């Protein structure tokens, strides 16, 4: 199923049909341990930036499933690809990275449609993870995904459920200019 | 329907539930004219970067539908939002912009499910577009979308159909580490 999800994700639109997405399944226990250590360091630093009730709540949040999820997927952007011949990214070069995010989004939806859960872990040191996985230097880490069947499902975002944040009405407002 | 699509897009996952997406429908003819001028300038410069057969093919590509599409949607990232309290973006701050890309992806899929076409125009000068739309300076342009019912549908990416680029097998390969 992971292969099927990757095949579907590769159908995502990409700027100038550059297809810069590179998928890496992380199976090796030592490499996984390095990623978990990176998460723990980044998360300790993040916790230290909060005070009072925020710090208390933050320390109790579940922010990754690196130990629980059977599948780890690291998703990279091949910054040096010549595929697509640079079309569409001369004035907005970051659309190459955005193309990888589109692929992650398609993978995520395809996973959910099959009852599989995806968690995007961004509390990581990208250089450390890239080094631990021994991928080409030109590959930029875009997302690190924990993939597996969830113990429970809920339509409400977890951070809303626990009271970390509410709905921001600005995100649903359509301005007219 | 545009309002419905924006409401669906706002359900996209966002880093730390930051919901940084800001949608602007561009209706004003003068503002649209400014965007079209920006596209023409950026596209002339892009064309000048190609030689020979590539230049010839590039000049015949349809790379935007700015005149044809009834709806223009500019999608911004509110870089200064405090929603989500910075959670998840201390080591990978670009996940704020990536959250907006996720919302664009959801909007795109929801549009296609309704028979509506979406074209992401990246051959634009982002500062010019931002200025023309008079949005807050802290808003960063992520995508400019041409939205409307397409004259025809095709499962094949247009750039593959016309021979600009082929399928890149690296985008479907799942490496194991």
C-alpha cells in the first residue's frame, strides 16, 4: 500500500512538470533512532520557548508518532533536477518545494481514504535527518511522515480538541479586490 | 461555489493549526490588468532564457488563463500570524508557507471534483502582484490561481502531451534506507 500511495502522490501537479519529489522509506532501526533523537532535541528546545499554562499544555501534547508508526516516510525535493527545464520557476523558485508539498497532500488524502493515518513531523533538525538518511546533498527535506493505522479517528483537529488553538476566522474569509 | 471551495480549503491541515491561508478574489479589471502585465513581463524574460527548439515550443505553450478564466484567486501566507503559537515551526519555519500549499491542493481537488479547472500561474512577479492587490505587507504570495470550467479535459499533463517533458521515474521510486 505504501508503494501505491507513492505512485498516487507522484501524479500530483508540479511546477513545469518538474516532478521533484523523492520518497524515502526509513526502515533501518539506527537511522530511525537518529531521527527520534533529533525530534527530542528540537522538542526540548521548543518546550523551553513556552511559559506558564502554554508550557504545561505543550509538554502534554502528542506531537509525533515516531515510535508507534510502522512506516516512516521522508519526502525530499531534488533541488537540482533539470526535469521540466525550469519552466514556471524563474520568478517564484520556491514552487519547486511547493510541488513536493502538493505530492505530500495527495499522499495524505489517498492514505486517509484507505483508513490510514498520516502525521507530518516538523519538530526535527532537517540537516540532521538528511545526513542520517544518506541521500544526495541536493535533496532538501520537505516533510517527515509517520504513517500507520490510527488507534482512533476524530474529525476535529487535535490541537483544537485539547484547547491549544481555536478556528481562525481569517482563514475562511474570502477577500475581494 | 468559490466560497464553498475556500471553506473546504480552510479545512486543510496546517502546521501547529496556524491556519495562515488568506484568500483574495481578484475582480477589479485594473488589478487584473496589472497581474496580466506582470505575467507578460515575466514570460518574456522566461522565453528569452530558452534557445532553439525549446524556445520555439515554449513560445507556443499555454501557460496561463488569466484572460479566459472568470475567477482569479490569489492565495497568501500571513507570515505574522500568532495563531498556533509557533508550534511545529521553530526548526522548519517554511512549514507555514507549506500549510498554504496544502490548502491550495485541497481547493484544487475539490474544484476538480466539481468539474472546475484550476491553473496555478507562477510566471508572475510576486511583489508586483502583492502591491497591485493592496494586501498587508506581511502577506506572502504563495499561488495565483485561474479558476473556471475548462473547455476540455485530459488526464495527461499538458506539458507531457506537447512533448515538453516526460515522466520522471525518480518521482515514483521509493528508496529504502
